[in-house]
């Protein structure tokens, strides 16, 4: 039995969504290593596409509660977190009407 990590390869639409969201919505997502796995971080960007540190938020288990390490979604593998990031870019592009490739 192989322990090889399943890799995720983004589609053309995924790549276009990332570009459009970063460029037009000025939002970005990243994977951050944490105890027990990986978190997803969202942050706003300035006009030079630099992260605005005071806008960093984590994907939460319960969005009605404040952000604490125990209230953050933890992905067990980096691959799972990366797949979710592309899903978040897709959702954000759809929300802002930025998706150009089907």
C-alpha cells in the first residue's frame, strides 16, 4: 500500500479565478501550517497586491463565534487545504462575477 500524497492540480478555470480574484477583488487565500494540520487564511490586498496584515482572517468552524485557534477549521493534509483554497477562489470569483472560463 502506497503512502504517496495525492496531489491536486488546478484547472485552467481555477488559475483564472485566482488571477481575477487577486487582481479585481483584491482578496487572497493561503495555507498556513498549524498544530494538527493546516489552516486557511484569507486577507485583503492593497493596489500593489501586498497583503494588508490587519485584514487576516482564518476559516472558522463557527462564524458566529470569535476567531480562536480552537474555532479554526483544520485540514489534516496540505492537499485538502489547497483544494479548499481553489474552491474559495471559485466561490469568490462567482460572487463578484469574475469567472471568465467555464
